C-alpha cells in the first residue's frame, strides 16, 4: 500500500514538473523609459519557434498588481498611462500557452523620473552680422513638460568648424544662444544635448546641423577712433569759420553804417561846462532894456538976432549935451550893475 502511494506521489510530482516546464518564462525582460514614457519588453522563450505564446503584464501600485496587457501576443507592453511621474512601481510578465501559464518575471522597484531618458532636442541655426544663433526646442514629453519634472534644465552645446575634429563646448540655460567670435564665411556645425536633473544627466545629442557664418558688420576700433577725430576737427573748423564770418560781417556793417559817438573825455568836459555858474547865470539873465530919449531940433530964421540965436543954439547944445550925459550915466550904471552881478556869481 505504501509502495503504491509512493509511486502515485512521484508520478504526480513528475506530472506537475512536466506541466511547469512545458510553459517557459519570457526571456530578456527589459524595462525602458523615454521622455517619461514606460514600456516593458521581452523576448519569447528559447527553442519554441513553432509555438505561439500569449503574454500578460501587470503593474504593482501602492496596493496590488493591476493587469495592463492581458493575453497579448505582442512582445511589449506600454505602461505610460498607468503610472505617474514620481510614484514607485513594480512590473511583471508571464507566458501563457493553452490555458497554462509560466512563472512571473518581475522587475525591481523604480520611479519613472529616475530611470527615464530624454530624447534629443530640436536645433535650428541662423547667422547674421557675423554671429550664429542657436535656437533650441525641448523634446516633447509623453506626460507633462520637461521643466515641470526636472529642475534645473540646461543645454550642452558643441560647435566646431566643419571638417575639423576639435570641438568647443558651452553650457547655457537659455534656449536661444548666440555663438560669438566666429570667423566670417566659414561653415560651423552644432549639436546640442539637454542637461537635466541635479546630477546633470545628459539627453541624446541632436543631429549635426551646419551653417555658414555671415560676414561681420563690426567696425574696427581704430576706424571708429579715426572717424571720431575727423568729425571733431570738422566741427571745430566749422565753428571757427562761422565765428569769423559773423565777426567780419559785424565789422563791415559798422563801416557801412557808422554810428559816431563823442569820446568820453569830451563828453565829460561838456557836461562840466554845462554846469558852470557863469554860463548858467548868462542863460538865466534877462535881456537888458534899452532906454531912448527924445531929441528936439529947433530951426531959427535968418533974420533973427545973433544973440538970440546964440542963446538958442547954446540951449540946444546944452539940451543935447544934457540928454547925452543922462543916457551915458544910465548906461554906466547898468554896466556897473552887470559887472557886480558877475563878480558875485564868480565869488559863489
């Protein structure tokens, strides 16, 4: 009895082992994340080329596993819409054949923002005035924006002359960068990668983009100095010529239309003379009155006696003489009065 039971037990275990080995597990299970997307990929079991397997993949949230791809013949399963940016997750997948299943193949715990990779940015080049401008566009994310997930974000810019191996690098936070000090009319090539996260992870580099640098429009410093000096001299000469022209025009007008003026010393002398007391007295004195006396002439007849005539003539002479004496006396008195007035004014 015991022998029969032992045989049945061995047969059951062998049958279970055969069934288990009949559905092998998936091979090369890998998890990839690009631009915040999440995909689980695997290969079919080895030495099973003639069999068609189905697969079931699940994701473990904070509670339990949830199926995402069930009974699918695809060798990949997209979990992008079933995970968040900053959550912790596990993934697993198994093989299915004729209602039988293999064991689960599980991944370790992960966070999408820690394992994801960023694709290459889009780059456009333009050149003007001897400078090349690099315009960078962030790659599109499967969920949210790049700068909403990672801080800080910067750009690694490599540029070089076309055909040369030596490359120069710049790191900038702006998505529009000017490349300075480039040689004019020379082809330059550029590639850009995104630096994200605190540990400066690098995205994929963009495709090589080339452009011919335009001629420079900058003026040499010595030429600027010469232009400034010449301009200063021209302005100085112009100002001097204008001043001379105005001055000579003024002098010519004075010669054509003179404005005579008395000298200052003559003006002073005349002003002093106008204040002389003698002149003032002469100007203020009234005009002298002239005195007239009646002169009478008597005519005598010839037959008049000589005695009488002598007497008359004598009287006439005396009369005339008396009038003359009187007139002269008045003139002397008026002259003496005028002389006394002048002496008095001079004394003052």
